[in-house]
């Protein structure tokens, strides 16, 4: 297998319960934080005894930076929140990759999906306050209905972000976003495009207040998701979004990209009719998709040290998943760690698979495997020890070569599995760094510009970035927006001091290079590599229509 056969993850971003970005999510996972909340009447939860007031809530679900994306207030309020979420996360993922679609010559595609438009169903249709009349409201209403379906999620992102590659909608229920990753990776290998954004968004509930228990249902009776655990009673849902940016590995290395991890292989299939019912998963199909992914790269089951499972916490589903895993391992008793992010953030439906992938990318990159929330002991129907499988009950180090698998299984039987490995080591820096560099920032408003400067100062203060790499990334990988600012610096301490002063409205560097940028010119492109930097500080305001009563 060569670099031409492998896919680099060069950017990633997410917004999930308890975390507005991937760095915060990772910190939460390492700390064992559960971000699924138990709610009260003040959160809108009913007091009905059959109601379980637990949900993976997103803060400020009604907020959206409509000005940045060019939406009038009326149109923004009619837009599916799933589309809003994905626009923002795709923007951040491209920033994390250091790619500005306006200036990068690469053909950039997008493969993504979302769940049903519950906002349209519960807030817009039948709402007497929204009966369209004439003029702007009618036009906004027509636009909302035209773009209301999930089919338009990737094309909306392509339009808003200027992406000219394939824009393809994927809809396979809970496996949607990981299937999108598989389709995107294959598109790169087929040279249909040069860069791809892949992911998904899910607003399972606009109310975000919990759920009503139904006899024999799949939801947890006590509001706790316990993947693979003896006390598991079902799943808990949440709202969220995530995206990754993919490139052919050879191209990423040639372009000086930061490679988070590498996708070595993948497979997608369906359970077909070999299962008890349409909504019941199949052992044979799940085992086959794992085996197909391994065969695609010539790996042995013993080569994989960690598996991020689908792990929803439903006793039947988890038992079937583990039985399929054991079958796919073909008798191997090599140690395998097993975990699931759903105990931390809930089942994020169409976004679940890409969030599992982001967690796994961090695990192979850092050599740490987070514990599985709420796990105390394996379910009686789950025989893990006999197959050498151990559920991670706490965060632990991961030594040796790091290769992992990620599974995502959709209601209806579409299964996806992706194999992830460490990125290859980067070589030494090519050439000397310049004596001084210009750090040029731009934003949609003065407030956002100062906030961006503050975020960058805090990131540089962590001490692991070179100013030349930061200057290079800002010059080639960030959009040119209306409000600009710049500082000159020779090293990290000076950069932190200058950016902090700028964020606080104080005096900063004023020379020919910084003035040129502030006056609309270009930045000098410093010799360096692209590095992940803090994402744009969206200026969200409320764009929300309350549900009709």
C-alpha cells in the first residue's frame, strides 16, 4: 500500500453537547465528562412521570451567524438548523485544514447528510404566524421549502463556501456521516476531486428536553447510555455536527499540510434480509463490513489495537455488534480495546459516525484511549474476554503502532467501517525561518476580529507552534473578510504580546507590511507549514421561530 492509496485527515471540526470544538471534546473525553444533561422544568422538560428529562443539548441552538453566510434575518429563521450547524462546522474544518476555497486551486467536494427536518415539521408548517403573503416573506418561504430537505445540505454548503467538486447527499440514518467519509475517500482515490469535506449534522429534537418512554422501546429507561455495560437499558439521543477534511496523503505531504491521521481503508455494506426485521441489525452484515475493510488494506485483525464501536447502549444491539466483531476477528485473541463516544455525548444520529471518527483520530494521534462512560462490567450477553476484547473503563495510554477501526451502523442496515492509523512522521523544516513575520487576521466585524486575535494569542501561548508556520497558515489558508488587522513579530512571546494588545484595543505594530494588509493588500507568504489554528469566532444571533401551540 502506497501513499497514493491512503487518505489524509487534514482538518476536522465539531460541535457536540458540552463542546463547541474538537479540542474541547477531546479534553472532555479524557476527563470522562458526560455531557448528556438531566433537565428541569426551567429547561422546558415536562413533569410527566413517563417523561425522561435527559438529552444531549447544544447550547445556542437558535443562534446563527447569518451575516457571515449572507442570509437575511427572515431567511435565516426559516433555515433548517441542521443546515446552519453544518455550514459553520464545514467552515471551521476547512480553517483547521488551512484551506481557503476562494484562493486554493484544488477542486473541493462535499459529502454530507442530516436527519429529518424536525424544525420544519414542528415550527414552520401549520404555524399561523407564517402564512406567506406577498413580497420578501413569500420569497423567503419558497426558499425555505426548496431547501428544507436533507438533499440540499451539501449543495447549500457548496454554494455558501464556494466548493466546486462533487456535492453529494448521503442519508443512511445513524451511519450517514461515516458513509459520507467512505464515499468522500473513494472520490479522492478516483480523482473526482482534490479535497473533500465529509460529515453530517443532526437536530434530533428542537425542544432538547428529553423523551417519553414507550414499552419495548430503544431509549434508556433511566436516561443513562451505557455502551456494552451490564446495566444498559437503551440509548439517549443528542444534537450535534461534525466534519473532516480529506486529501490524498501524497498531496497532503507535498503541500505541507498538517496530517491528523490517515484513513487506510474502508467498507460499506447492508445487512440485507439476513436479520429478524428491518429495524434489527444483522450479525453477518456487520461482521462482513469489518472483514471487507481489513481485506482492502491487507491487515490482520491483530493489527488493530482499538475499535471505536457503534455502541448505543441497547442490550440487543450491543450484543449483536460484539458477536459480529468476534466473528470478524476469525478466532484472534490479540488484545483489542473497545469503546464508544455515545456514553459521553449521546447518539448524534446522522452526525454520530464522524464524531466517532474524530475521537479515534485524536486517539491514534496522541496515544491515549479515553474511557467509555458509565462502563462497570460487560453485559451478560456480551462475551468479550473470550475474544481478547476489553472495554476501556478509564483513559489509558496506547503504546506501540497505533491502528484503529471505527464502526457506524444505520437503522435499516447500512453499515460502515473505517480503518485509521498514525500519520507518517514529518521531515525537518525546509530552510531557515524569516527574522520577522506578519500575522494577518480578517473577520466579518470588528468584534469578531478582536476575538480572533485573542484566540490566536491564547493558542500561541501554549508554546508548541512556530510563528513562521502560523504566518504561513494565515497567509494561505484563511478567508479574506472585510475587517482586517495585523501584527509583526519575531518570536512567540512577541506575537502573544502583540495579539493580546490588539484583542484589547491597544497599539500594535505599524509598518509597511502590516499597513498593506490592513489596507486590502496581500500578506507576505512566510516559509512554513500549515498548522491547525483556532476557528473563526461566529457572531451568532437568534434566528428562531417558536413552535406553534
